[in-house]
C-alpha cells in the first residue's frame, strides 16, 4: 500500500507519523534528537530510522520504508544550507521510492497548528521561533537562529540560563537560589564543583554535538519556581515575554488584524508560568488577537504537506484525520 510519512525533527526528539494515502494516521513513533544543530548527520539518520520503525510497529506493519510514497520532514535549521541539502540526503536514503520534501520545523508546526490558515504560530521547544502567513500569501518569521544567537524562551536557553544563575550564586554574585538543588538533583550531581566538571568535560566532545541537555532542565526550573524561588520565576516570566515578542514581530510585519496566534512546543505546552506570561504580554501588545493552542501537532502538518505531493484518483489529498 502507498504510505505517507510526516517527521518532526528537533533538538530533543524526533516524532514520525505514518498514514495511508487518504491521510488516516496508522502509527506514531519517537526517536531522539535529529536536528543537525544538535547532532551529527549519522546520529540524525539513526534517530529518524528509530522513530520510523516505531511508527511501522505501531501501525502493525512490516518495516518497509520503500512503501512510503511521499515523506515530509520538518527540521530545526532546515531553512539554511548546507543543512537543507543534508536533510534531503537523509530522507532520500531513508525513503528510496518516495517524493521527499524538507521544511523547517516551524513550517510544519504552522500547517498543523493552523491548518494552513492565515495567522501566526510561536513554537518553544528546545529552541524558539515564530512564523506566520497572511491572506495574500505573505510570509514572515522571527527568531530560530540557534542557541548561540537566539532561541530566547526555548528550553535550551532557559536551562542554560538557570545553570548560569546557579553558578553566579556560587560565586556570590547573586543571592542563593533553589535552582541549585533542583538542577543538581536532576543531573545527580553532588555540588557546584561536580557541576562545573560536568559542563567543562561536555564541551570537549566532538564538534556538532550538544551533549549538555539544558532543555531537560525545565521541570527542575518549574519545581524551583513552585517553591517560590525568585530566580526561577524571573526566568519563566522572561521567557513568556520573549516568546510574545517573536509572535508580535511576525504579526506586525504581516499587518495582520485580529490574528489567530497559536502556540506549540514543550515549553509553552508544559509550563503554565511561561504560557501565562506569554498570554499577558500578547494581550497587552495585540489586544485583538485570538490566542489558542495548536490545533494539531507538527507531524500532522508534515503529513499534510506530504499528502499535497500526491493525488488519488486525480484528486488532491488535503484532509488528514
């Protein structure tokens, strides 16, 4: 049977959905990080295959990637060469008979979150980015330039800033923070000396790797905030405001009036404090905007784009269930 594959590849995980030619989702799978900003090409290929194998297993189908007729992968950093070409090679090897399409992770997030309708989506997972489209087909984006340059409000930067607060408190440059105990407990480290050893040794690993999993510190950060820690609360509040700035910039550039603005990603989905800060700032700057959770996750958007490359009985596939 002809199959569709939709892949969402980020800095923490890779999700793959498998659907039939009519767009009915048959199986879902998950692997580790496949963003080339964070892992090597070989590791990205392994994680994509792991997610795909799990999707085939979930569909109760024999693992036969050659039966995939169309595949769309949305990846962090795919908007820039040479990453785009490397992703094309990765999917081409994974799906030898498929029409393949490479998009950015925010584009498939938009297709899933707003079903392709005009509006803006802001995504805060490991990184952060906003993307929008107006009724005339105009497009705009803000952020998403990687952790060295941007990604404000994303899990990687949030976790890194939390560690920085701990080390500044260790130096005596800031008051003590409960982030210390939360982070040390999460990483199973004894004290700041062991934390520094861990951070410095991680920096010496191979190029194009990010072994320090800062994004996984979000629960530790939230735990400290729930205990009343001022530094943790400040970071979460700041993240919400930074994510709002991304969405507002895109909406204003597209001259959207009363726009729909969707949110997605692990930080906005799982941190009520970040989401509330984001909502407050959005309502202050764009009081007429309609704020909503993404209608469907990014893999659904990737399936929608994969389906657009095929026809069945001469009719374009456009509906996904």
